[in-house]
C-alpha cells in the first residue's frame, strides 16, 4: 500500500453523474480520486491503494454501503468513511456510526457541507496515523524499552528505561 502526499479519496457510488461531479470538484480541491460503480470494485481498489477517505453510497447494486465500508476498514483500518444516502433513517445513521463511519450525509447535500466533512475526516485520519507513528517510536513510548543484543548486552534504553533502571545505563 502506497501513501501519497495528496490525500486520496475513493468514491463508491452507482450514480455515474454523481461520481463525475464529485471527481471534478474534489480534484479541483487538490485531492487524488479513484471511483467505483459498486461495492466489489470499491473493495478491489482499496486492496491496491491506500485511501485516506472513502465516500460510500449506502445503497449499491451488489451490496450495502455499510458492508463495503466494513470490508475496506478490514483491509485498511486507517481509512475514514463517509456514508452518503438518499434513504436516510435514524437506524441506518446509528448503524453506520457504530460500524465506524466518520460521518453520514443525506443526499442531496450542500457541496460546502460535504467538503467540510471530507476535510474533518482526512484531518482525523492523519491525526490517527500520527498517533500510531509516535506510539511506535521507542523514545516516546511511556513504557520502559530495553533492547539487548544476542549476547545479552544492553544496546538501547529509552528515557523511561534509563530512569527506571539507572544501573543498566
């Protein structure tokens, strides 16, 4: 999976006009786009490329948008999802957010609203990625990290380990 500097968005919707309109608008806003006309195509795209965000229609010809979202999040858990629907109900909105959707928008939506939701979703995705990156850096780990070579000699102590085990430093 390749991460790009430009945020990548996947649009999964069976409405060709909507796909084209969203693609044009989002490209103008500086996003990289990929489109899919159904769930299987969207899932296949997510297997090949990392997307910061997926815009997914709730009702697709081959499966529910929630199923598509779930499968994409299984492939890349860091991808945020916004569910778009012309058939909103409180139940589907609750189900979408419980299953990990960042947001849920009713069609037709205002473009400014959608752009705001997209921006917030991508900001959240990038923040989560940064938290993960920092957590994997041993110097910043709140727990003691001690690395030994094959002979049992200490080769690394993070600051927490140095404080806790000064005799090893």
